[in-house]
């Protein structure tokens, strides 16, 4: 398939056919310099969906130049103007929910129902930040001696590098693009190579909504290290917002140090899921299904370690295993599928390795644990009982549908074990005692806590972690702050009046 030069359809409904496959730079769709492409695969079938322009360093430089050229005029636009572009994008994304969901399922694997849920979640960032764009506020005070006015204003930080992962291709895009647009920043978006089509579809929607040329530039590449380094070392890009692995986040932070760039990092997690003896077991199992099985477990918020009080560990594990075993695994595009394939063969091999390690160290598989035959990167929903604390699963983000259950005896012990990790994104606490819920929630070293719920993500809430899970927050009232600088004007007051 060849790259297109213009978006081919304004009302696409036909699989990936309506999506431009070029680079989107300065408001134009074009091939990569050198004409390279890479193929996008459906992880359920191995089918090649499209060939997408594969950017190199010259393309990276042009995208940066386009963002830099557009920045000054874009920063001066009226907040309402930016707000209405976001609102139009919200309306279009919602209007095309089914189509976008199908695109995402095709390139990423998640079941259609989940993909539709992600489209709604992703759209909500557009609406939320359309509302925030017109609420950017400052401050006005006087110096202590009364001699000067202090007038504090907010300005966009400048051109931004946005890097997104493959697990939530649409929502991770809107979670970064929407606040950047609201704040008046231009940007270079580099999506994950596994899922470029969703980002290209979103770029076409923004173009249709009247986003000025050069504000959003989308650069797909199989050589992220080279392309992104061009931007990081340029001195012209003023901010990096990254969602992905802790290892890559650290590389980018080192690069950001050289040009002193503002940095927002959403990195890995190793979420503890604590079920106290007094928890309602049905609520806890329901929460576990959400916290573990959303996105086949391929989420940084996924419960990675399920600590269940010894008195109820067997009952909890059995019920969870029953629910997990009932799930229908298959191609996400097929009716009734509840669990799609994992993203690729490396992702699946890692899951199998971690499960094998836990089994070798004495765990029991109550369901799953075996690689299925046939095409696609499928892995069965798996519950492991009596997982040893020494298992590699305890210190590694599994990113798959595997629930390891570890019994515990007392609260101090479980908090110590839950916090014994370099990560700190999210934790979950299940108990019917409100004091215990607050106490455990406060003692967990994480950025977010789900209390009797397995889902914390919401555009109105500040998403982010502590320790090596990241820096900064996305969404909520503070989400836009990541894209704004303070500026203060000192204005002397007339004396003696
Ligand atoms: P995963 O292992 O889940 O794919 P990564 O952290 O490797 O997580 O990928 C997240 C995003 O970071 C993707 O868009 C990927 O292309 C990008 N990426 C990977 N390596 C680098 C790098 N050296 N510099 C910049 N971006 C990178």
C-alpha cells in the first residue's frame, strides 16, 4: 500500500481504508524522505493492515521546524478558539466511535467493546480540556513592602515532544494532545510503531476540525531513538511528555537534562491489589476483573500483585479463577470476544516466562498458564495461587492476563510488601472498614488508589505516579499545568499616594 498525500475521507467507516498513511507535517500529508514504509499487523491474525510512512532524521527536523514556525501565532490565539477546536474534535471522535474502535481493535487486538470504551474515554480528554482552555488563570498581588505589583500570567511552554505507547493508542494521544492544544503549545507526536493508524486517524480529525497547520505534527517511525533524539537535543523543543516503559523514560530524562526540558513521565507500574479479611469478596473479585483484565492486562494500572488475607485467599482465588475461565478469548473484532490477543510475540513470550517462573517456585495455576496453539498472540486468562514472594512476577510488570495471588496475615506486613518496589503508580484496597481504607490508602506509596474499585482512570482526575512510575500528572485540574509556564510581571506602584 502506498502512502496517501491527503486524508482520503471525511466520514470514514470502512476499516483502515479511510486513514492517511503518510507523515503529517505542517498540515500536509506526505511520504517519508527516502520513501520508507513499515507494515502494521493485526495481532489476532498476523494480517498486514497497512504500510505507514517510516520517518527518519530529516523528517524529524522538518516536523520540529513546522512546530517551531507555528508556535508564536498559536500561543496568541484566543482560548475560546482553541477550546472550540477541541470541542469539535470531541464531537467527531464520538460520532466516529464505532469506526475508531474498529481501527484500534484491528491494530492492537483489544475487544471491540473495550475499544469503544477507550474511544469514549479518549474523547473525554478532548471535552475536558476544551473546558479547561478557557480557565487558564493567573494571580495578582503586591510585594510585602507595597512597592510593586506582582502580576502572574501563564504561557504555553512551547513546542512539545509527545510519545505514546501502543496499549491505549487513542486515549494516550488525546491525554497529551488535548492539554497541549488547550495551553497553546505546538507538538510533534510520535506514536508507537505497533499502533500508528489510530494516531493518524486522530490527526485527520484534528485537521478536519480546523487545527492550524504545524500545531500537531505526527511522525511514525521504526527508529524512535534517532527521531526523538533530534528533537530532544535541538533546544527548540521545550517539553517532553512520555508514556511508556521506565527504561525508555530514563533515557529521555537524561536527554532532557542536556537541554533542560520540562518533563512529564508516565512510566511503568507494579500495582498491589490488597484484599483485607473484611472485604466483600464479590466486590473484590469484580474489582480484580477490572484491574486485571482491562486491556488483557496490558495496562500500567493493571493489578500486578494480588495480596489477599489468608482467611479468604482460597475463596477469592477460586471465584476469580471461575470468572477468568469463563471469559471468551478470540479476535477482538468477533462478537462476544472478551479477551483479545497480546500485542506481539515478544510480549507473549515474557508473560509465559513469568508464569513458568512462578510455577517452578511453587505456585498453582487455577486456570490458564498454557500457551494455546494456532495463529495470533493469544494468552489465556490465568490465576496463580500461592505465588512465592521470590517469583519474578513480584518485581516485573507482567503486562498480560495473569493474576498472581499471594496470601498475607497482617496489615503492616502487606503494606511493607506492597511498597517494596521501585514503582508507585497505583494501588487498590478492598475493605468494608472506612478507617482501614483510608489508612491503607495513605500508607501506599503510589500516586493513585482505588478503594473498593478496580478502575481509577478518569479525565477529571490527576493520573500519575510516584517513585520510578513517573513525574507529573495528566488530566484533572492540574493536567494543563504541565504545558504552561508561569511568567510574572513586576510593575512598580506609585509611591506616596
Ligand atoms: P513498550 O516496551 O511497551 O513498547 P516502550 O517504552 O519501548 O514501551 O515504548 C513506548 C514508546 O516509546 C513507543 O512510542 C516507542 O516507540 C518509544 N520509544 C522506544 N524507544 C525510544 C527511544 N530510545 N527514544 C524515544 N522513544 C522511544
